[in-house]
């Protein structure tokens, strides 16, 4: 046995780092174990030639402004994490290849600007859009109440003051937007962010989606000046300053259990004694690969097997030897879909041949100094909701990933008129296998467990306590109660850090 | 609630019931999961491990001597070897005395041979190459060696590179181009390649037979030898100049791949500029950072300095001696500590460490750190030289 820690965090992803920082700030002795050589998980960067690429962050939501800080800004301020940020200029541009109602639209941030623009694209949409915004305000207030009540929500208060929340929360997006009598075309535009969650609008919880859209609209979005790696560096440095420890290149091999709870974590560098383990990694790995089967309760095994894996990620990164102006790129974020029949889109992303989805970012539009003068960096992201990559033979792997990337470049050229292909100076292509390599996520998922209708954000939050089936083990990050995405995982880390401290107090 | 005066009536009281069912529904779904064994390791995770193994064990099968070049070729065999792309290198781990050394050697075999359990390296005895000398003097058939998975970005990529490549090699820099030539001959790569291979004298040409076999197998591969120190019929004479490149390059656009010593990159790089080739069209294989910082532009330190390097490693702290005339990595490796290093050229970032105190020199030509790392005092020890005692947080294996 080496040293004894109040808590050991497995995985230095966003949730793991914020959980560790939260604990370290409260004076707890905490150790973060990370299998990769650098902390950060998805929040990282990599250098190719004269370009430094952002691997994963499109836009940080819920950051807000100095006057109206969002949860993430407040959290970073409290933790003492200081960074330079660049605002994202517009909400998004969406292009639909084959949709009968809408084709190409660019939407701004700000609720008023957004509603006005929508009225321009879809005359007559204003009343339903105003209702939507008003409903979002209700949901936001209800969420604030529930968070403040931290698990002790009074049903009477909810019924009296948050009735609209109770009414719409159990429904998927499409049902609520229909109930608001929102014109179909407006629903399609409003639904553009669906790929950030990777669940079709007929199965996706309205509550979750509406809160996300609302936070984007009121607070805008931003990106760090030095890629998301800088956030991980700042969090790492802060944890170290606060007396916490981080061991990279150190895999948590096993969680050692006694009397139904952990007493140590085994690594190649020895067993590390602790009674509290925060996992910023998948329950599949924790209960399947890091614990003896006899130590895993049946209820936990069933629970984990019941979860549905989210989207597997794929990203093509390019460094171009022309400026955005020279290329004719004006927008930061491009969603390109075949149509806004999102259930059909979800079927289409199951196969190579039919996947036309892309969420493409031109980082220079928000962060003009992210690459040398006269150059541009872009990332083309898509996802797969099937195990189609399993069928790729090793000898066809490079060819296959190249074909997927080439198809995205081609679709982008056809739909926007900007053909980047002659200007590629650097290129790197990440597949689900790449994500699996660096993050060890099962199946190379980028969205952990899918947030489908029964496993929604709300359902997870309402079951926060009962989801702990093995005392002493909690999940921060994308597998935790607050879902995936940068802002969610940061906020989740703080929540899990605080809940773990409560566990310590009650010796749970 | 004070500012809230807008109500949306949406649904009836049925919704309240539905709301109440959120938890029981999820409870039921979770309880309905299978009671079968769990794992987080799926086929794509296994694929990732196969593509990027942390360690591979190889056996030295065959050694070919190139005495004139001061080099040897090594055929290495192993089971289920990771695939590679022509132009990539193999990080080789050596234990010499109490030291652990890592060196990157470019694979020169046809990538298709990896699936048959075979890699090939060409290693040249270099002036400051303690490791290469040791390999040349010690490796013998039957020896077992440890390597990591293939790495590096000096490979042909049709989405980026032109369909015609002029490969410029100096000395043992021929290895990546030989791998490409073999891949083209085998039909696994699809581009035209003309190799301009610069050596001082004819006897220093490495892998001549193998290069000519590839060129004989396909019209798409051509090899031109350029001798700087002797004139012989059938050979070009002199340096690899813009005029020479132009003589062999196609009229249409082409990409240049350069593989060789840094001095060659500087000279040929300048020649490429004369030809109007931009960064997109000129790619260089990573050059290892020099053993000593002496003579590097901007270096003001004392190579005879004797320093102490304090290493905060997971769970322990160690103090090791460090010389001003060597990289920080050299001091780490001499102490037998595995720093995860792969490229030794400042490029891959695997040896990344956090500087807690001390002064250092990071030569610009080898400084490929992420912006936030440079700003927050993180270094790549393989391409960093000490100017004082240093304390590092190092996440060694």
C-alpha cells in the first residue's frame, strides 16, 4: 500500500479534473489517475506542422458574460481557473441537402435576434417562438430551484411554481414543439443542435434540449484562445497548486473492494488506499474490467447492461494554406444534414454509405489567431450510431477513414460552394478507434450513454442518489448524471466532487 | 417568480401523471438489463490496441551489412505486428547498463509485410549516436527487442499530397523512401515516386539492391543517385539543387518529401523555395534533436555545466545528475527512467513534463509544443537543454 487519499479520481477528463479541483480546494487529499500521458481526455490539442488543432470542443455553452456569468464561468472563477476566451459570433448555419421545407439558414445568438431571424425565415413563427423562449425561462427557473434543493425537491413547490416544467418535462422535443403550434419549418431550424446530443428529436427530452438551446441563446458560446488543452492545463495546474496530485501514464487497473465498498485502487505503481473513487470513465469498464465480478452487485450489472451507447465519433482535421477570406469561409459552425427528419438521420448515420451528417467548424472565424496568418484550421465531425467500424479490416482502415473524410469535404464543397481540397497542408483523421486509443471509451463513443427518452437528463437527476449502487463509487464526466458535452461535464465534476464530500461526512 | 407573468398552458393533468412516471420507467428499464458479464473492451477498442500497441516484442531475424555507409539493415519478426504507413518510424527501447534509451528508426519495409509478422529497419552509426553504435555492435540474430507501435506523420496522404512525389534522401534517410517505393511496387500505395538519393560516395549507398528491385517492379518508381564527393558515369554529381530537382520532377505539380540530416533540410529547403514550392508541397521527416545544444541558434548556456535534475515521479522523487551539454531527456534516461518518449525530435509530445523550477533552452527548430504548454511551463525533455538545476513533474511509465 502506498499513500492514503481521501479520494482517487480515475480519468483526467473534464469531469475528473473538476471533481479533483473541487475536492482539493476543500482541503481533501486527492489523486487523479490518467492512463494517457497528458491530462484532459477529450479536452486536448495536437500539433501538426504549423497548426495546433482543437480535437473536440465546438463551442463552450453556459459560459455567459462577466455581467451574466453562466455555470461554467462561475465554476472556473470559483476554482481560480483563468483563461483567455474568444466569443463565437453566430449560433449556427444549417444546410439541409434534401429537405422539402428549408435549405440554408444562419441563426444568431440572443433570444430576440433569434426569434426575429426565425420570423424572417418562417413568417408566422413568432408567437410559437416567443412561447418557446418563455417556456425555456420557466425550465431554467425550475432547474435552478432543483439544483438549489440538491435532491430535496418539494413536490408542492414544483406544482405551484414550476407547473410548466412538470407539464413538458416528460415529453420529447417534437411533441412539445407541436403543442406550441410551431410551424414545421421553424421546428426544423430550432432542432439544428440535435447532433450535439446525437438523439433524434422524437426521442430526445424536450427539457434537456430546450435548456441547451436557451443557454446558447442567452449566453452565447465561446472557445478558449489556446484550444481546449489550455483548459485542461489550467485545471491541472490549479489542482497541483491546491495540493492535489495527478499521475498520468498510470492506468487504474483494479478497484479493490472490501465489505461492499472500495478500499484501494491498484496501479502498476502500487495499490493506492482510498474509500472514495470518482470515475471519469465508463461504468462498463469500471464494473466489467476494473472489479472482480463477485464484487459487482447484480443490480449494477443489469443497470449497466441496460444502458445504450451513444454516438461513436469521427473527425477530420485540416490545416489549409489559405485564409478564411481567400477560401470564402464566413461562418464558424456548419451543420449539414440530409434532412431534418432526425429519426431518419439517425438511421442514416448507422452506415458509411448513407451518412451525410457533418458538424463542421472553422475555428479561425471565432479565434483568428488560432493558426498562422494566411492559413485556416477546420474540423469536420460526424458520428456513427452502429458498430459499422467493427467490420473494417485493419488493411482497409486507412482507406476507409480517408473515404469518409473525402465524402465530408465533397459534401461541404457542394453545399457551401467552398472546396477546401486543393489547400490541405495538414490533415489528421480520427475514427472511433482513435477516440478509443486516447480516451479508452468503449466503442470509441464520444457521447457516452445515449440520452434517449427513458434515460434522459431529468430522469438521471431525479435518480441521483439511487444511481449509486456501489457505495464509494461515483461517476463524473459524460457517464455521470449531467450528461455529455463540455459544459455538462465540467459542472458534473463539481457536483460529484461535492456529493463525494457529503459521502465522506456521512461516511457513506 | 416576481418577474414571471407569462404562462403557457400546454397539456392537461395527464402530463403530471406522465411526469411521475419518469423515475419508475427508468428504474424498470435499468432493472431489465441483462445479468451478463460486463466489459468496456469492444472490437473497436481491440482494434485501437492492435493499431497502437504500447509495446511489441520482436526477434532479430536477419542482419545485412552496409560497411561503406556505416549502416546495417535489420529484419525483425514478431506476432500480430501493428500495421504502419510507409514513412513511419518505430520507437525502439534499449536497456544499456542502467540506462533506458529510446530511439526512433524509420521502417523501410513494405507495409504489407507487417501483416506477415515482419518489419525492417536501416540503422546508421551516427557521430553522436551512442544508441546506434550500440545496436550495430550488439544486436545479433535471435535477440529479442522491445519497440512501441509505429508513429510519425511522414507518410503519403492523397488527400493532401500531389499524385507525384519527389523523394529526396540523404544517407540513411533513404529508409522511409524505400518503404514507399516497396509499397508502390506492391500496389499498396498509389502515387509516382522519383527518389533523388544523395550520398558522398558510391559505396555509401544503402539498400541499393532493394531500391532497384522496387524500381524494376514498377514504372512508377525511379531512383537517381547523386554523389557529392566523386564523379562516376551513370550518377549525378554534386548537391541536390533546384536545377537537379527540376530535371527529374514532372511538369505538373508535385510534392517533395525530404528525409535526411538537418543540414540537408536547410540546403534543399532553400532550393525548394527557389522552385516556388510552399509548405504544403514540402514535407520533412522529423529529425532527432541534437545530443548537445552546442552551436544551436540562440543557445547561450554552458555545455560543461553540471546540474541536478529533481524529478517528481508518481509516488516518488528522484535527483539525478544532468549535464549542460545534453538534453534533459538524456539525464532522465541515464537514470533508467522511462519517459514515454517516441520521436526524440520534440514533435510527438509523449515525453511532455511540467517544469516546476529552473531555466532551460528550447531550440526553435525543435519546439513543437502546444501553445498552452509553452505558456504554462511544460517542456518536451527530448528537445530541451538545461541552463540550471531543474525540477520537473514527470509522468513516467
